[in-house]
């Protein structure tokens, strides 16, 4: 339990510089997608979506490093491990739900099956 | 070579310092909260196009208001960081001052969000209007509820710190609220990106 001997020193509170760095990065990563969407976005819708989502992913990482002080050493690695586990579950849950429900919507709409119905029911 | 049972198994219950496992325990709570938000995000993702011939994002959302709201939450995140730095320097008055500023930003965020909700419901775009709006109000409302409870917790800790000072228990509590507060900012990144920005493209 040597890691917990100096309990007060165990937690990384960060420094003034790291908070300011994280804040400035967050401001830039927020301003880019808001500015882009407010200005109407690129010609290609896909490119706009890509930039907006990309900025969000980078900003989440910035927050985790500079504000939540995540690293591989905190709590002997358990913080990082539980986070990675959560990320995997979240990705499976969101991607899986969207995938299943998209196919449900496109394949099971009642009007899509008109050809399969007997003549008298059309 | 022979290892006695006594050496191999820890027969004595080993003692943890009080609160030694609080941090990891609270982190696991945050991860489970994250899973709950993931379900709400997935629901919104599935239902985001089901307007039921009602208003869509472009009729309802005001991006400038959302940008101001985002700024409020981001500012409250960094002022909470400054409160933690003041705490690390044993500066009780500084900690309380920065916590107070954080609370003001948090309340501004809630005020703007309630104004937005009231405006939408007034226009007939309440949670009952369409599946899209039900999912919207559930997701954004749950985040707002978290900020509300975070603010109540913040006031509680300000009272605790002003009464008992920066004792070990209060430091631990402030550390947990710090994680909670920054975590809510991370969730908000997902909300403004997936709900507001992608809805307006």
C-alpha cells in the first residue's frame, strides 16, 4: 500500500499551467465546430460532420488529460482500465443500437412489404 | 522452499486508510453514469429523425445560445480547477471564492437551459410532440439534472469547508465533486456535438 502512504500527494491536482493549456485547447476545439456550422459548413456534408465529430473526440481527450488528470499511473492503472472498458461498452451499445434500428426502420416499414401481402389485402 | 499457509494467504484483514478507495470507487460510479448517458445518446441517435411532422432542430435550436451555454460550462470547469489548486495550497478563502464563481457559472448554465426549454415548450415543441423531442428532452434534461445536483453538492461543500476548513474529509469530497463536475463537461461535449451541431448541419 505504499502508493497510499502519502494520501494527500497521491492525487494529481494538476497545475495552473495545465489547466490553462486544457482550457485554451478546449476553447479552440469548441470554436472550430461552432464557427463551421454557423457559417454553413463545407460543400460536402460528410466533411463537415467529420470535422465536428473529430473536434469533439479530441476535446474529450483534452478534458480527460488536463481536467480529469487521467494517466496510466493513477490508482495503479485501474482508472485507465475501467475507462477503456466503459469506452468499449459505450461504442458497442451506441453503434449496435444505431445499426439494428436503422435496419429495422428500412426493412420493416409496413409499406415496404406491400408486395408480400395477398392481393385482397392491398 | 516451503511456504506456510500463513505466509501465502493474508490471514489478517488488512486495513485501508479511511477514504483510500474513495477515488477509484467514485470513478467507477462515473463510468456507470457514463453508460446511462450512452443509452440516452443511443436512443436520441435512433429517434433523431422522427419529427412526427413537427418541428426539427433547424426550427428550434439557437446555436448562439448553445455556444454561450457551452462557454458557461467550460468556464465553470476551469474555475473549479482553480479551486482545487487553491485547496492544494491550503488556501481556504481562495478555495471558497473559486467554488462560488464555479457555482455562478453553473447556475447561469442551468438558467439558460431552462429558458431554452421554456421557449421550446411555449412554442408547442414539448417532450410530447414527437419522438425526436422526447429523446431530446430526456437526454439534455438528464444532463441538466446532473448539473442541478452538482450545484447542490457544491453549495453543501462550500458550507462544509467554511465550517470545518480544508480537513482531509473535505479534500476528499472536493476531489470527488471535481471529477463529477469535469465529467459533466465531457458529457456536454457529446450533447452539443451530436444533438445541436449535427442537427443544424
